[in-house]
């Protein structure tokens, strides 16, 4: 750590802790900082913790200059080397915990540097929702005209494939009607930590992000760990955050080592996730696929991923998930992608995978339309919304077909 700066108010206990990890985010840092401090909330009760992951730009200075001009308390740390997303978030939580003496009565908001809050009531909404629910992801939107769905929660199938539901889908009239039928708060297997809120007592109980995941699937692992420990995970359907998906990665310098490539972390963490939560059969299938493809295509990062996953997996605890949380074998991404490829052999594999992800999303959304849980309904009433309920067993369009 090369630089540490903080401003704390004596006698004022922060209720909201905002965690931001920067990495080459100069293009977005200032707009995010302004959206965080322009909230209809007592900013003296907000602690913003900024950790810069050895960026090569001026995003850290730009963000800090905006926060200094507000009433918010803050801790800012600049690192001399890139720790990765999960370890840097954990460092931010450690700094906050050291200052506050604990996180038990706090609301923790994790937010990516390439985002912007579009509501002035975000802190108030999070405060109210987390009174009833332990972990809540925020639906995000992207596109210059806010016309693309970025994420409304993630679904996981029984082969360990995690998909952000309706990711990169245009907000057409049909999509808006579908989203309008969803409950305001609904359970999902996992949320994206581009914008997610967690109650402090949950972090104290189940721990922080898994350092060994570094980047990719660290939010999925945390969500599944929460489910396995009895803490359900929800998504707030309102689009309160704009997200430039992959905005900081596009500005990252090229990697010189296979273990520094993002593909390495993706493959390694997918294997670890299968081992911990999905099952040994899914782990072995993925291990075989990565080994054959890595050798055939001469992808060194896959060879390193397989080797490191085999070394790390036995050290990680295996956990049991609630029954029915994962999409069944009949509705897996791989099966739908294979069907698409067989029907359209000339189309690229990436298109088949996108189709499989979309079908997997719709498969889970169909389950959600049965109605919210009682706990989610109480949270909806707390923030002044009306829970939308679809009678169990009835599907969208039934009334129209009967008429």
C-alpha cells in the first residue's frame, strides 16, 4: 500500500458503507463519485471506502476530489500492485471494520467503478430492503440510452454454468412487459457484485469474498455460500444503476503470463465453483473438456487453470445448496446451445451459447412468475411498492388464451 487517506467524523457512526475498487476507471470514476454523494441521505452517516488496484491513470484522484467536497466520511487506499477484485474488496472491508469496530449494524454496498447510480434514493432504499432481506442485488442497465438490460440476477444450472439473466438484451416492449410481470423483489441463485448490498451481520457470519477466486465468479460463490448458510439472495427489479459492462477491462494492458489472463481466472474459478457447490460429476466433466480443448487448441491458460484447480479444490469446503435452486438438467445452457447448433450448423458457437443463456434465463423467469416470497413481500411494502403476484401454476398469457 503506497497511500492511505481518510476523513472520519467523531461521534457520527456511519450506517452505510460503500465499497469501490478502482482499476483503470478514469473514464467513469468522477461520474460514479458524483452519483454516490448526490443522494437524499445524511452523508455524514455514509463511509465510502475506495481501493485503487495499482491503476495506471488518474481515476483515483478524480474520484477522491469529488468525495472530499462532500460531507461523506471516506477511506482511500492506493495499492502498489494489483491484488485482484475479490482481495481488494476484502481489503476495503478490513479497513472499514478496523475503523468502525465491526460491520454488524451496517449496510454494505458493493459497486463497480464503471457504474453510475441513477436514483437519488439508493441509500434509503437499501436501508429499508436490508431490514428484511440479507443479500440484495440491484438490477443494472446499460447502453447510451439506458436501453439494454445489463443484469437482473444470475441463474445457475446443474452443470455449473452461471448466466446473467437477459444480459445485453434490448429493452423492447416485449422485454419490458416481461420485466413488469416480475415481483419487485425476487430470489435468484446469485447476484452480480457490480451493484449489490449485503447486511453487515451476514458478512460477519459467513465471511467475505473468497480470495482464491481473485476475479470472476467471486460474487456467484458468495451468493451460493449465503444460500448454503440459510441466507436467501434477492434482486431488486428497479433499474437504479447504469453499468458499462467490461468498461475497465477494455482499458487494461495486455497480459504477459497465462496466469494473468482473464480466461485463466474464468476457467479456474468455474472448476472451483463446480467442486464446491455443483457436484463432482460437473467438476469432472468440465475438467475433461478444458483439458482436451486446452491441449488441442494450445491454450496455455487452460492448462494452468486445470492444474491450479486440482491443487486448490481439495482445500475448499464442499457445501450443500437448497433443493431446487439450480436449473434442472433438462434446462441446462449446454443442452439448449447444442440444440441450437444442430438446428443451425453454420452459425458460430458463440451465438449458440448466447441462445442457450437466453433460454436458461427465460426458464428461470417462468418460475419466478409464480409470485414473491412472504419475506420479499414485507420488504416491498417497506419501500412503498406493491408486490406483484402470479397465482401458482399459471403462466403468462393464460388469461389471453382462455379469452
